[in-house]
C-alpha cells in the first residue's frame, strides 16, 4: 500500500484484488493495507473468482478517476497475472502486482521475494538433513530478500513521475 501511494500519491480509491476461496489469509493483509492507507484513500476489497470479475473490478476502479489496484499474491491472482496486468492497462490503473515477473510483463510495480534465493533455501536444509539433523529441529524458512521492480514505460503511459527516492530503492528499473 505504501509503495503504491508513494508512486501515485493522488490516488483516492485503491482496490485490493484477491479470490477469498484461495486466499484464506487475505483478511489480515487487507487490514494491514487499510491501516497503511493515508490521505483519505478509500480501500475497496475486490473479490475475484473468475476472469469476468477481474474485468469488472478493473472497470469499477478505472471508470472513475484516481483509482489504483493492489493485488494480493495467491494462487488465483498469480495464475491470472497477465490478465490482471492487461485489465490494469486497459483501465489505466496504477497497480502493484507481487506475482513474480509482473513488472517486466507490464505492471507498474512489483514487490516480491527474490525467487532464485527462495529456490536455493531448501538446499541448505536438505544438506543438514542428509548430515543427520532432524527435520523437526529446523526452523521454518521465510523469504529474507525482496525485489522491488518499477516499470518506467508503464509509469509514462499513466502520466506518473516516479519519485527519485523510489527509483533509488528499486532493484530493477524497466525502461
């Protein structure tokens, strides 16, 4: 929420898109996003169960000025990453889509875990187990590196000037 509001500070309505059937953890994320919303920004939950609901949500947010979209990463929205990006472009919505590769595919911003690093983490555990450690004694691993990607071509198409401070934080800038 903070990244989306920083890159597009004029937003007045931000939709949070997810499928409640495949994201049982979403309510706590939505609560965090609502708490982070500032400057009288209305936060709308956009439940999506199919492709037509994705289009309807994008239309709802895009047909009135100053709308944006925040996508919760979950199986349904991850599988429909490209459709969500296409609808965001169609309705001129600044969007933060955390699906891997979203910014390079046309989302304005992507903020997600470093995929390569996450794929390497289990190797350490496998080694430790093969050396005799009990899997029960190993802590749960969580992402320890995240990647911020910003698509400047999308920003330009939306008439957004990306703040230099945000560009300085970006791991990947797509031109």
